[in-house]
């Protein structure tokens, strides 16, 4: 049953993923970006955002779209992905070097800030649902059927670390080049301490799919997923405990900022969780949308500034640490 609901979820977001997004009827629309660059449209579905610095924000999504902003989302320029495959994740290690992963084994790389994107060869046709690089050379990607690939040379060559099981792996987080965790369906959490050469299953105490995972150090981590489930660990995943997220809506992505964990998901869900007081009940933060929210990213070293993206052209922006969020995308009236 868990897998049945997972594949329903995949239909609506991350190329196939969001299952519980509500549609808002509207007769009036306004667009902030009518006069310059790319015009955000109602049909746009955004799956991930990377807020590298105040001059560089990237968004990826449906139909191979890549958007880049140099003015904190006031205007957007489209970059050529050379593909119509859905793009699920964008990651930059500096202003020049970045990667994107997507459907049907898509991995793209740029060394010039997105002026040119070139395909890298990963020996899989599976959707690559998440990706992380810890530096310019070392990175990982994950997907269905236990798919895990690793590169140690910036993606020139990708080597399989797949676990050989019929488990969809949705998300990953590495704290350094050796230690990382992967989350997936049926509450799966995998752990490595040797760069992915070996993976050990941990007991997440969940039976539902995990879509987001984040660690602040080798001991303290959180995972979020279907039906608003949230678990945490204080011992590197040796034991996991459940905590209240404050919602039953599916949570799809989670990051930390300013001693807090921020999670986003279906029906406009934005959840704030204290990191310093582990186990405390989370707080729902109101945002002026009930669209499915897929990704959240805060400005490194200045967490006053952040972006959230989602379906129907949703781009939300904060400059007060998440107290207030304003629409930078397609506005429904």
C-alpha cells in the first residue's frame, strides 16, 4: 500500500511526485515579470531551488526548465537545458560549477554559471530524484530500484553504488565526503561512513516514504515524509524517534537555517522545527498559498533571505528569516 500511494504522489510533483496539491480557481492573474526575461506562467511546475548568493538563484522544474535570477527573484532568465525531461534537483558548489539531475537518468553540468549545460553519462535510465555534491569533484545521485551513483571527478565518470533492492530512494544528505544518509520508501534510511562503498540500513520507525533528510552534524538529523511524518536522531541514526510535525500533509524537502529546521510540502505546508530543543512540537508557518511546495533554500551565512518553489508558478521569498513570505512568481488573484 505504501508503494501504491508513493506512485500516486509521484504523478504530481518531482516529475511524477506530488499527490495532494489543491487547485485554486482564478479569474484574475498578475505577473511580476512581464517586461524582462522569462515570464512565470501558471503552467510552470518548479521542483527545486538553489539560493547560492544574492546574485545567483537557480530554479529547475517541468519540461527541462532552468531559470536563473541575478536580482533575488525580481526577474528571471531561462537557461538552455537541451532537454524536455523533468529536472528535479539543482546544486552549485560555486558561481561557476553546478549540476542538475532529472528524469530518465538525466545529469547536466555547467562550468560557466549556466551559460552552457552539458549532459553527463550515468549508466541508468531511472529517474534521478536527488543529488548532492560535497565539493567540485565528489557527488552522489539516487533514484528508484535502489539506484545510487557516485562520482569522484566532477561527473566525468559515475560509478554505481546501488544496493540491488527494489526500493525507491528519494533523498540524501552527506555531511562530508565519507558520511551520509539516504531516505526512501517504506521508511528506508541507509547510512554510510566510507563514501558509499557500504550502506547499512537504520531503523527509522516509519513505514511510510521519506522524501527529505537533513543532518546538522554526525549525530543530529531529521527526516520528513508522507502524511507529515517526522523523525529525528541524536546518535547518528542508531536510534530514531518520531516527533509531531503539526501537519498530516506530505513533507517533501527539509533544510536548516538559524537554529531551526524548515520543511515544505503539499497544500502550502511550511513547518518550523527547533533544532536546539530536539523533540519539541513543530509550528506551522502560514503562507499565502495552498499550492504544493517542493523545495526551500536559504542564503548561506545570512538566513534572513530564502526562497520556496512549487507548482503553478509558485516562487516565495523572505527577507526577514521566514516570518513573512511574498510571491515572486505567478500570482493568483
